[in-house]
C-alpha cells in the first residue's frame, strides 16, 4: 500500500476551498487503496477556534500549532516539537503531496522530501497575493510597494523551494498557470486536474425545494431569478454585479430578482451600496447550507460569479450550476474561461465591467431559459472521485503529459455523448 503524506494549510474544521479540496482528495484516494496521513495546522488564535474541535489523538494527523497572519496559518514557536516529528512522518512516507500556499511549512517539508528522496507532488491553489483595501487589482495600476515586497519575500523564503523540488505541480487550469507570475516559471512541470464537487451537493438537489425557492423569491412581481453564492469579500466583485443590476433595471423591462447568498466582511458595504443605488429587487440571504445550494441553483435562471482578482481560481458555484442545468456567467479571471467556455449556456465577461455583465445577463434571459422541470446537466458531472482518479495517476507515476496543453473543449460533453 503506497504511503502518501498530505500537507494542507488548515484542518477539516475550517470551511474553505483549499481545505475542502485537500481533504476530499485525501478521502477519495484512501478509497483507492492509498495509505494517507496528514500534516495540517492547529490555530492558536484566541477565542472560539475550530481547533477546539480537533482531537490530538488522531494518529493519522499531525497538527502544527499556528497563528493566522494575513489570513494564512503561520507556525508559532510552540510548533518546534511538531516540526521535529515531521522528519519521521516524511521518512516513513513514499510520496509527499503539499497543498500550497502553506507558509514556511511547504518549504520545510519539501526540503525534507528532497533529503529523504521522496517523490514530491505540489498542488498550487492560488498565488499568495495580498488584497488591496478594496480587493481589486485595477488595470494599469501598480500595486502597493509593501505588498510587492512581502509577496516577493514570501516567494523566495517559502514557495520557491517546493516548486523547484516538485516532480509534478498540479493546478486547476493551464490558463491560471500561464497567467500566474509564479507558475509560469514552472510550466514544464504543470499537470492540469480540473475541479469537481462533492457528490452530496448534487444528491441533495430537490426539485420541489427549487420550486419553493422560485415561489418565495419571485412571487407575482418577478419572472426571472439570478443568484450569486460565495464569500462576501472584495475579490468576488459583487459591487460590479450591483451596478449591473442598476443598468438592467433602468434600461429594460425585464422583471428580474437577484439573490446574493453568503457571509463576509463586505456585507454592510454591499447593503449600503444597494440602498444608494435604489435597488428593490435584491435580497441578501446570508449563508446557504450545502443541502440547499444545488436546489437554489436549479431554481435560478442564471448563476453569476463576477470575480475581479486572481485570488479566484475556478468558481465552484459555476460548476455546480451547470451540473444543475442552470446557465452561468463568469469572468476571464483565473481559470474560469478555460473551465467554463463561453457558449449557449455560459457567458464570460471582463472583470470590473458592469456594462458587459448587464448585457450578458440580459442576453441570456432574452435567449430563453430551460424550464425548471426539464433541466438536466449542461456539463459532464464531475465529483471528487473523478479528481482523485486523476491524482492517483499522478501519484502512482502513470501520468505522461506533464507540461502539455489541455483545451477548454475537453471539459464539455454533449448530453448525447454522456449517454453513450
């Protein structure tokens, strides 16, 4: 049984994209016969912390005491004993799989892997960039000097080592690898593994609940439902969606209701912007539970993700929506354009372009929407088990196309092709 050591920034108790990805893959490759152990952080932040739910008796997981700095876990002095134990964990493994960014731990573990002559696989989730105050990286505008200095220092101190030593660097799309100022240096090592979703999300899809959502939000006043679900943070670009709604309201007679789901630090700012723009057809509905997510997407006529920063790699919400039979709109940021090519049921617009976003919404709505009762997947179903199969090929050494191109068309299959 091949022994895999998975190194991921935060534990299961944190609900984040990297964590869901890392632990979903780890769970699935266990089912394929790999022996998986995990190194992750244990937050020492004061107050109620997810780490309080962690059991130190878990023999398959090594926790490194950490504190959150700039939204990433950084090891504390208390982690010294754990760092010593990491040596034996690396030595008894056959393959080390690091999920980045994981400041300092990634460089330490990769160096140990090289010393111990272990195969090193890196999954590069995103560039470790610092958000500006408004979360946006405006075209033609130089980023703050202090941000650039910190990011450059982080590259040389932490992320350069694992990327240099890795046998394979996995990423969600080749587009993201080419656009990244970091990854573009390692294209010869890149292997693209497209994202999947939790099967439980799709299995929770309930048409009756979808009808209830439509009745609740549309009532007798509206015809179309457009939704966004995600963290309310600057790089999600929700402020541009609100501006687009203002344009749609003022220039068309389309009766559209917009639902914005999720929590985050931008909530008050976005609510105030909604009032300032005089938008009466917008509702902030808070956190959307997994059990309701796909039903909401099925109920919607369009799902939008107006991301504006490379902090967004591939919006999982758009993948879920297409699997639920609902058209989507994304931006050219990250790997979205490669994962979800523009077509009859998908539109890709430029980031920070409220006019373009409004036009895309209008065109999709006027083009005719699938009737809820007739909705079926608009993209091939892809779950974490499929992602794990791709990783199993990487881990057992059968991958032969490192550094080669993969086209966006390979993500899409017609319904007829899927039936055969």
